[in-house]
C-alpha cells in the first residue's frame, strides 16, 4: 500500500524552488538524486501495461529510477542481495558491532566524504581483524560484512559503520575453527583505542598529503596546526565501539540485514504529513527511555530537503563491504574451509530461488498471471486500455 506521503512528493512540491534557491551550491550527484526520486515510477521513466491472462484486468506499471538513495527502489535490491548472502551464513552465532565517528571528526568527514568514509571502513575493519587475530583475544581470522550509515534518526550527519561478524574464526594456521564466547566477541575498550589510533594517524596523513579540503567556517583547518588543535579533544577521549548481544540465529541475521543494508536516510513509512508548516515525521530520541523514544519532529521543507541531501554518497562509493574471510575472491575458499572445520555441509545449489527476473505481482482481481501487453518509452503514456479489457486499470504505486 502506498504511503500517504512520500519523499518523492516533497521533492516534487518543493524541489524546483529549492534548486533555484541553492543554485551553484548543490553537487551534480545531489541534483541527480533529486531528479531520480521525483521521476521514479512516473511516465517520465516510461513503463509498460500488464494484463491478466485469465480475466483481462490490466494495470500500468511505470519504471523505477533504481537510484540507491530512493526508498521505493531498495526493496528489490535488498531481496536480491540477501538471497546471495544467505549462502554465506555459517551455523554459528553472529555479533553486531558499531563504529561511530566523534562529532569533531564527523565535521571533517562532511567536507571530505569519499576520503573519510573510506578511512572509516578501513580503520574499523583493520581494528576488528587485528584484535581478533591477537592470541590474547580470539587468535583467529574472522569475516566481516560492513554497512555505512551517515545519518541519525533525525537525518543529522552521523557517520557510523554497522558490522555483522560471525562468533569465531579460522585459526591462523588454518587447523581449526575457534569459537568466541557465547555472549562476548572482542573487548570494546581495546577496539576503541586501536580504532582511534589508526583513524587519527591516517587522517593526519591525508591532511599532510593535501588530500583534505575545507570550506566556509572550517576553511582555517587547511592549516596543519589548526587541524591538529581541532582533533586534540578527540585524541584524548574514549571512542565508543558498541557491540550488541549475538543474534538468535541465521534467520535473525538476515532479518537485520534486510533492514539495514539498503536503508536510506528516511523511509516513507516515517513520514506523517506535508503542509505549510513543513514536513512532520517520526524519529527516535535515544536520550529518552525506550518506551518513550518515538517522537514527532517538524522541519521546514527546505531544511528537510537539506538534511536528506546530506546523505547523498559520492559517485561510485561502495557502502556495503566485505572484509577478512568474506573479502573478494578468497570468500568462497574461506567459507569452504570454515564449513569443513565446522563439519557442516555446503548449501546446495538447489536451495537457490528460481524466481524469474521479471517477476510481477499476480492479478489483484483473480490472482492470475500478468503479462506485458504494451511497452511505452520515457515521457509517453500508453495508447489506451488493451482491447476488450473489462477494467479501467490503474498505475502501480
């Protein structure tokens, strides 16, 4: 069912005025995201007409924009990605670990998204792999699936990485599987200290190499002394690494991933209304008790759009990454060795879904199979109802 209000409605209503008011200050990527969301599932992208083979019921289906910042387009992408990841799951407990950047560093990241977000991934993953390999802790090679989120619940800039980590790993000599304790993976204080050291050392190196840029009120940070002074408070305080209790099982891991991997800054479900006072939406206030965390917030429409666009990622940036045992070409061999050491069978190829790539929902009238009877190009409308159709049809949401 279509939400009563969508991000697309906000962009269509206020987007043209916002672009005019901020001409020259929006990046090409931000402009492309706005355009894609505004045109998603409209005649601007073309589409096709589907008709039921049994009763003749028909409907118009407009094409999706497939932009990764569009909440309407992430469902199919998430399902495909999850089907591929399901075969990677091992019969062990899984932990959820979160690495967050302090506010002072997040300010630097805002001006240097590609560089600092990439550094966040690398420093967090190296921290996990290093401490896990230490014989004083786990003494094993582990696998990591990491997902970047750049927002808080109120769409403020809050870069952090969520990691899903199996509760154990392959011994460094590859002779056995080493399991973690049931409710404990690695010490978070040790993780926080190493993460802080690795991140800050490499961030200063990026500055020394002239690879960081600063604008507006932060332009003074181009000076090395000012930059080091800006980082001084965070170099002395504790960096919090958060580790949740392990998941209840592989199904719970997949359920979690389905909510997090393809999430955007705000989902349409959280939007309440759009009126002259602005955009009202639900958010979580983590300073309150859990029972009272759900709150409402109203932002001026321009401010809502500004916050949404804060989280447009640089072109080509990968926000889901795999490290350690799950990295690249070594993944299949590492998983095969892990299953051998755990004495479990590899998943059968027969377990993969046979769902066709062009799957369409069944007929809403009789449940019959829908087939494409007409295709129309961008900015075109279908010529008319299929010949002899008993219904007037409707556009899919």
